C-alpha cells in the first residue's frame, strides 16, 4: 500500500502489551464515565434540597448596606409574618445598652417564626462593622446608607412606622401579619415592650 492508503481501512483492535484487545478496556471506561455522570445527577438533586434548607436561614450572620427604599421594601416583603423592626446605631449609647437584650430576645422570637429586621443608622460603616463583626447574631446585619433629610420618613411611611423629621435610636416597632404597626417605642426598653406586643399578636412567648 502506498502512503496514506490505510486511511479508509478499518483499523485492527489495538493489542496491549499482554496481547489483550483494548476494546474491552474502552467499554469499561465508557461504563465508568456513565456511572460517574449518574452519580453527579444524584448529587445535583441532593444539592437542590440543601439549597432549600439554606434559603430558609438565608441572611443570618451576613452583612450588607441598603438604601432607605430597600430597607422599607425588606419590611414590606415580610407581609403575612409578624415582624420586629429595629433602628439602632453603634454610635448611640442607648442602642448599645439595649442591644444585648434585643439579641437575646431575637433568638427566641426567631424560634417562634417572627421575622427580625435590624437596621443600623450609622454614618460610618467602619464603626458599625467594628461593633458587630465579632458578634454572632440571629438576624442579618444590615446598615442603611446615609440619606437626605426627609428621605427615611418618606420611605418608611408606607410601612406604618413613624419616623418624622427627627427620631431617636433605638427605635423598635412590631408589625403584625396584616402589615399594621401594633407598637412602636424609642428607648432602651424597646425590646421589653416588643415582647409584649408580640404576645398581643398571638405569638406564644413565655
């Protein structure tokens, strides 16, 4: 045969060093590849269930910045759930005094299917992060970006939470399942009052 004349000839099975055909080895390799693909599909199915589980606790321990409009939308998105909303500042002595009690109660509230939303009003992100980063919290760490005068009040007005031209921190409010604010307080006893309002909303808390 001349050069290149073997291109249209069916090649003979490759013979290994021990005289065995390599075709069976290829079939085994193909089988293992298909088996690996099947295992991968099973793993993907399990991953979907894991994702559902992770989404149920999404945000716990995470931190981010939001605008006043996004903060208000987070509150409205909880329609159908009882919500506790806190506005606080790491710079604020009253907030720092109230915060440990709020965190302890929030852990209990979360176990009663209460949505807890805590928003920092700190101008300086570094101060907020320094205050919270070492803390394990039962809610997402959210800071509202600086806003123009009147902007926070306008954004929160549809939620039923009254801000006004000026407001003091900590400010805490409880919103019932129908979206009605059933209690609001500014001061260090806010978490204590919130627990009473939650009971009035039908949440069983000892």
